[in-house]
C-alpha cells in the first residue's frame, strides 16, 4: 500500500523535471540527505514492517485505493521538489539543519517503538483470546508515551515529518515558504490521522472502564 510513495519519489527525482541542469542535486547535499531520510522511512514502512507485522484486520476496499492514490501523488510531488536544486541549498553548515534531521530520527525511533508495542499487544490479545475460544479483541496499550497519549505512534510520526519539513526550510530565502510539498505532506498526514486518533481515543475510553483518565489522545498534556 505504501510502495508507490518511494517508487514515484525515485522516478520523479531521477527525471528531475524542475532541475535547471536536468539532473538532481548530488546525494552529498542537504537535498540529498532529505531524499535519504524519505527513502529510509519508506524502506522500513513499506518493506521491513510488513515482514514482521501480523496481518491487519480487514478494512473497506476504499482505504487501500485512497492510500494508493495519495502515496502516488505525494511521492511524485516530493521527488520533483527535491530534484529542483532549490531546496535547503545553504543548509549544510547550519546546525539547525542537523538538529531537524535529528528530530526526524528521534520521531522515527519513537514511531517504530510504539508500533512494536501495539504489534506485541495484538499478538498477546489474539493468543489469549484464541486459548479461551473467544473472538480476538483489543487491549489497553502500555509503555513509553502510552502513559501520556493513546496514539504515540502517530505523534512520533508527526515529529518525523516536522523535522523533515523544517530541515527542508533551513537556508531558504527569507521569508521561508511554508507552502511547499514537505509542509503539504505534513499537513495532510495530520488531517488524516488526527480525526482517527481522536475517535480511537474516545473508543478506548468508552470500551475500557479502567482506561487511564489522564491519558490524552495524541498530543501530550494538550489533546
Ligand atoms: N492510519 C493512518 O491514517 C496513517 C497514516 C500515515 C501513517 N500511519 C502510520 O502507520 C502506522 C500504523 O498505523 P495504523 O493507524 O495503520 O494502525 P494502528 O491502529 O496503529 O494499528 C497497528 C497495529 O496494532 C494493532 N493494534 C492497534 N491498537 C491495538 C490495541 N489496542 N490492541 C491490540 N492491537 C492493536 C492493529 O491491529 P488491527 O489490524 O487488528 O487493528 C495493527 O496490527 C503508524 O506508524 C502510523 O503512524 C498511519
């Protein structure tokens, strides 16, 4: 479902339709680093994670169709944008650029960590239900940022893409534009995931009487 993003990204990056020289910037450049971050994320999400995750519960056919279209458009736009040689051109020597790259990696580690907590919870609840001859069910996730929010995997994913978008803005001419593909990507992720997190949090509170009262939906202490 996620594969179109890296494939379309690589296709338009290689094609470089917006590059004045007709080729993408070198990989040893700020734009090249950002290309690497995007591809690392999708290597994990599209190739590694499906190998070790249990089968997902069935969803409506419209979900993978929308995801496919979204990934195709998003990957193509970002690949085109980063091939333009105009992204973060002077950022290499700026500590802010590397700090935002650091936030990307912190977000990625947090995202994978909390996804893995959910995956093991799913395995355990399914195993326990099967042993009792019951239908599989969901449990209360615990550990890490689950102490504070119901969807730390989403929160950490947003941190990743905030780091990515901010890093792509370092070194831009002043005032920097926040209407670029990395920012549109971040905004679209938040728009898709926020309602899911808020309704999922409501579901947890309704379903489990002992659900931790202090836990927020997706932003620690706030929402
Ligand atoms: N959903 C989106 O719109 C979206 C968009 C962009 C990125 N992502 C990223 O994709 C990754 C997965 O997110 P997701 O929303 O697709 O899945 P998710 O709801 O976080 O669920 C992931 C896995 O954990 C299981 N699970 C979740 N809550 C559980 C609970 N309380 N008890 C037992 N098992 C539980 C799910 O089982 P079932 O399959 O049985 O439900 C599934 O196997 C995250 O890293 C997220 O940041 C998601």
